[in-house]
């Protein structure tokens, strides 16, 4: 692989990232203008997608390009925003995997933008394995150092997880902060988590990542108390190295991690109780899962008008959202919007967000949403199925839905149809294919199949309500003895209604 072709890859990634950034700025500006207008009313039409509720609040905290962080007047404090962090991307890919490397680097650029950074340039090295010392190798590391100095970059971001020794060696060479893909994902999660459980899970994952990467910086880390320290020395037998600053930090992190694990464990019973209530009421559960930014929340909003945050950014959704919906024949079911997955998702994040993945494992049907406009949807499908397998949910029925179908042409549709013959095509933005998705859900969730004829006294309205919630009502008549109902119920629910079956 020549250096010219590597530069071409970087140019394509940067061009795509720049276009996305401009589009996102345009969307943010319009939403902010709406949020600041006193006479803007939120309307619940088909285009309502949740932006009106949460997006303006998130934008108000976003870093913006070109604003100074220097204060000239104390009144500026309320309106000041932090400038964009300038980053340079680096990646090491085996020869012959140019396309995979380009897709991975493009995704890293999108991650950095979502975290609040501006991608300036990139350095790609084609070699079988990363250099164990400096990740890139000596020559490319020097090239990276010159590039960072010339561009005035603040941060270098590696496309794969760096070993602590590689990170230290790169920082010593380029003289700026060096982080990896995992650190960027953790930063996005920390910005987007809203619930108490979500924040605790993110903090735990951050500390698990941070613990082996603590680094001492010269004498500032030294907290040795050897010898007789002033008049406070305790004399013979007390002299020793003491506890260094880095050891103190490790102990504090371990203590905090233990506390967070207890907090998360204490939240589990409440979550299990809600899930048990849904199971006891025999309400089928449909989990919407898929790659990050595939349009899961948009699909949920289109079906239920849930008003969930929708943003053209990675990991906009971190907390599982449960909403109730009904089939055309009146059966209730729940839709669960889950956190999106991404390639090379850090293991500690998979563990920390086990509660969200549990919602997938307990579902009756998985709606696997795929971005039809993505250049490599097959790898997205593999990544999501790998995580579903880790959650022991591989045996749950799955329906692939290619979302954003309004952005693809007929040739792409044929290719995707060959990839997944049973898939559905839909667009949460235009409404195309949504009826097909709803009909598939109705056909594939558990259906009551035991026909019954009931006469319910007029003073037993709660029984009629239970029938509407749990059964399929075929017909209703009002007779002298009460309400005559022809319905279909589940075999497990039959004992609850047997007393109302006429002799």
C-alpha cells in the first residue's frame, strides 16, 4: 500500500466527516432557534421525533468552533462554550483490508465529532500488526509528531485500543494527549447518560478502563514519607516509603468501583420487578436493537410517538426506553429501545450495560435495525449479532429492518435483499414500510389462540378490562345477563376467565 493511497483514504474520511459536521450544525441551528422562540409550540404530527424535547438542551452544552474560551467580562460566563478539540486520527490495518480500514476510520471520525471534536487529519499505517512499542512504528511516529506540530492538534486518537505502554510512548513522542477508540466511546457515554443507573454504569466502565492506565508525572506523584518528617516523625520503626500518589489513586478507584457495583446491583430488583409485571400480565415484548445511529429511536417514535431523543450522532440513546403499543387487532405489546452497538465495543461497556442487554434477552421478538445507507451493513449485522449472542439471546426470533431506505437506490436494495432475503425496508423519516414492520410484529409476537365465549356481569368491569389487555376480542354484545364476549385467550390465562363461561 503506497503512501498516496493511504492519503486518499484519509481524504475520503475527512471529506465525509466534514459534510456530516456541516449538516449537523445546520440541524442544531434550526433546533436551537426553535427552542429559543417563545411562541413555538410542539405539535404531535407524524414528523414529531423527540428533537423538540431533548435535543436543544444537549446542543446548549456542545462545543462549538471558533468561540474563544477567554473571558473579557464576567457576564460572558453564562454564554461561554468550550471550543472544539482538534484531533488527528491514527490507525494500523493489515494489507488487503483497505475497505474495512476506511470504514473503521470513518466511524472513528464520527465518534470524535459526537464527542465534541474536530478531525483535522489522519495517519494510516499498513502492516500486519501494530508496533508493540509505539503502535505506528518509528518512522510513522515521527511523521505523526511533525503533523501534530504543524496543525496545532490537541489530541491524537487511535482506532484500536492502545496498551498503556504504547500510549505512554506515543505521548512522550508527540507531546500531546493520546487516547484510543475506547476512551472516545466512554466520553460519549458520559455525556449522554441521563438516568441514575446509566450514569453509574458509565462511571464504572470509565474507572475499569482508567485503572491500568494511571500514569505518574515526575515528582508530583511522589508521596514518600521516609525518614523523620519534621517534628511529626514517629522515630525508629516508622520510616518507610509510605503510599505513593499513584497507589492512593488506585485504592480510591477500587473503593469507588466497589461502591458503584453495589449501587447498580441495588437497582436491579426494581428493574426485575417491572419486567416481571410485564411477564405476569402476559404482555409480549419487542426489542429494537441494532448498530448505533441506525435509526432505532426514530423507528420507535414513528410507531409510538414516544418523544424519545433523536439525533444524528452515535450513542444518542443510552437508557432503555419502554413504550406500549397495540396491534391492529387490539393486542398490547411493549417496544424497548436499547443502546446501539459498535464495532470493537469495549468489553467493560458490554458488562456495564448488561441491564440494557437483558431487555433484549427477555424479548419475544428482536427488531434488528440496520442502516441501509451504510457502506458496510454486513459488518454491522455481524457486530450486533455477536453482542446478542453474548446476551444469550441468539434463539429469540429476529427480524431485520433496513432503515433509511429513502437514501438508497434500487441497485443497493437488490444487494441488501441478497444479503438478507427476509428483511424489510423502511424509513422512519418518510414512513415508508412502517406498516409492514407493524404487521410483521403482529404476526410474530405470541398470539392468544384458545376461543372462548364469556358472559361477564355488568358489575365486573375489571374482567372486561383484563380481556381487552390480554385477549383478542372478536365481538361484543350486550345481553340481559351481562356483556357477551367472543374472544381468544392464551391457555395460561384461561383459568382466570373460566367462571364466566356459560354452562
